[in-house]
């Protein structure tokens, strides 16, 4: 991931956008602190591998916690009760 200062980003915006279109992520800093990140629009379509792994682990945990749990009523009854 490339990092550029705000001033440089303003002066090289077209070049940076071309790099982003090719898949590069660019962090923009102000006084050395990150303030923004340039990514391609379609970059958000696929989660990062670590995020995917985290979500999978959480889902496994939720399934384990919910295994054997009972509502004590039907799903439509539970939904209606939640609306009341």
C-alpha cells in the first residue's frame, strides 16, 4: 500500500487514480497521520481475507451457541411477539 501526503495527492491525483484502478490502495496523510484511503469502487465487493476469516469464526461460534436452543414458540409467533 502506497502512502502520500495531501499536497502530493492533490498534485498527482490523476496518476494516483490510475494506480487505484489497477488495484493499488493508497493512504493519504496529513501531517503524517492517515486521513483517507483511495481504493477502487469494486474493491469493496470482496472482503479482505482476514475479515472473511473473522466473520467465518464468529458464525461458527454463533451456531455453536445456538445449537439446542429453543424459542418455546413458532418463528411467526416470536416475530409477532417482537412486534408487540
